[in-house]
């Protein structure tokens, strides 16, 4: 491969790492507390079956939302906030609004429940 192609590949690899790191950091920061607060299922800190069912439905609805549909829906908002709808910064902006904090909160909830049960 030629040197410009390698440089372009390395630049794209760095941008991808930045997008993953930025969105992962935001999601972990906002989801761990939700996981602890959401531990209201059987054997949880505070047992509330109706709240558990409703929040479980909401979490599953957000988790099943395909990222590409949300990405397209957020193009106008991303353009308004970031000034562009393409590129690394725009992708980070879209990833921030993804439903992943909800999924990570579910992981934290399950881990907390297992550690309490042990």
C-alpha cells in the first residue's frame, strides 16, 4: 500500500477509536447509576414488580431501536448542534443520543442483583 493510503487508514482508525471512546465514556457515566436505581425486580434492592415490568418494556423498546434509523432521524439536530451531519464529530453526537445507556443500565442492574444474591 502507498504511504498516503496508510496515512488515511491510520487517521480513520484514530477517528473510529475516538468515536467509540467518547460515546462509551458518556454511556458508562450515565448508565451505572440507572442500573443501581433500576434494581427493582425479584431479589433486587427494592422490589416493585409493576415498575420492573414497565421499565423492562421501556428498556427493551429502546434497545431494539436500530442505530441507523436513529442516526438518520437525528441528522437535523446534529447539523444544528455540530454544524455538519457527516464526520467524526457528527458521529459522536449521534452516538451520544443512542439508547446504549439504557442497555448498559440493564447490565449494571443484573450485575448488582447477582452480587447481592451471592
